[in-house]
C-alpha cells in the first residue's frame, strides 16, 4: 500500500464566494491527497466584487503554527501557497518554506495579486516586487497574465496574445525566478480557446494546453485550476498531463456555471465536476 500524499495549502478562508481554501480542500481531497491548511486570513467573502467584507488577518499566527508543525516533525509532499493577506506574510513564507519543506517537497507558489489587468483591492504596488522575490524560492509558479506582468514590472496586455509574447513572458519569468516549472494561465490566441502555457525546466520545453473559452470572468477559477494541478502533480502526473486535467476540470466547472446563469462572484460549480477530475486522475 502506497503512503498517502499530503499537501499543505496556504490560502485565506473566504466564507462565501468559492475560492482559496474552500476550493483547495475539496479538490485536493478528491485527488486522494490529504490537505492540511495554514489559513492566512478569514474573510466573510473574497475581495473581488463584494463590498463591506470582514477580514481577520492571521499574520501573527502563521509562524507559531509552522514552528509547532516543525517541532512535531510534520512533512508535506507539497506546499501550495495562494492568497496572502499582508505584506509581512511574504517574508514569513520564506521562513515557512525553510521550516517545513525538505528536498522532496514541491513548493508551488500562486502569486495571487490580481486579474483582468488589475491588482486585487487589498494590495498595493509594493506587493509585486516582494512576490517576485518569494517566487525565487518556488519550484513551480502559476501566475495569470496580470500577475506575470506585475511580477515582471511590465504593462498588462489584454490579449489575444501571440506566441512570441507568451514565450517571451515565460522566458523572462524563468530568468527572474529560476522556477523549475512555470504554468501561465489565461493564455489565448483567439476568442475560441483559452488555457495555459507551460515551461518545464527539466526538458526546457514550452507547451500549450487549451480548452473552450467561455465568455465571462468567473471568480475563483485560478484556485480551482491550481488546486487540481497540485493534486495531480503530487500524485506523480507529468506536468503536461496535470495541466490538461486541471484545464478540463476548470472548463467543465465554468460551463456548468455558465449554463446555470449563476452570479459570477460565487465562483464555479466544481462540485458537480469532481468526477471529471477524478476520472482524469484514474481514481474512478
Ligand atoms: O481567488 C483569489 C482570491 C483569494 N482570496 C481572496 C480574494 C481572491 C480574489 O479576489 O479576494 C480573499
């Protein structure tokens, strides 16, 4: 019997509006992988589209929690970092990686900062350079097109994109972060198809994985995709297959939500599509 794999997910909990930990927990669990959590904050809703949200910042709890786990000798196959709630948490994450990651731990950093050309409401322009520094400690980074531009200090381009532009971004990200694997999301060359471009440092290959481009900006899709990606990678799937599983699952969840006409702020119906993901992983 193989040892069950285990991920530490470091994100906020937004009580309403599926994203971050309310998405990472069920999806990583569906991958058959144990999901431990280090919550960065507790919010009433996410910050994209709701007003008047509450936010309990847990910055002061992060290091004590991580040190407790280190004292217990806890080990993780991956640390999957998403939404951080304060500038100070970026510094702390470096220390948390060194406390809790060993040579076999995949450090996956989603540099959650913005979407659709805009920085999220809770952040300012001091975030991107600090996030870039944090990315230099990651094995895998997963920016969207907005976050890639922010990390590189470049102007956001709305797309459609050209291969030259996308490959230039990937190569500049490799140079500046030295991440072994880069998964760039929100890539499209035409209005029909949307997906991810990947750079795999072991083969030095760039690949494109697309699905149907459903119109509309659905919240939390980056976290659905990222959770599915990390779940698949930790199970040992090669990068391109893991990205394929994550794209197909995310597109299916968006299609279900679009068909139902749900308010886009509430995230996507990934629940109905968990069997799609589990089939891609060979679990069912
Ligand atoms: O899905 C990204 C995300 C996570 N957590 C919070 C957010 C957002 C995006 O807006 O506001 C609190």
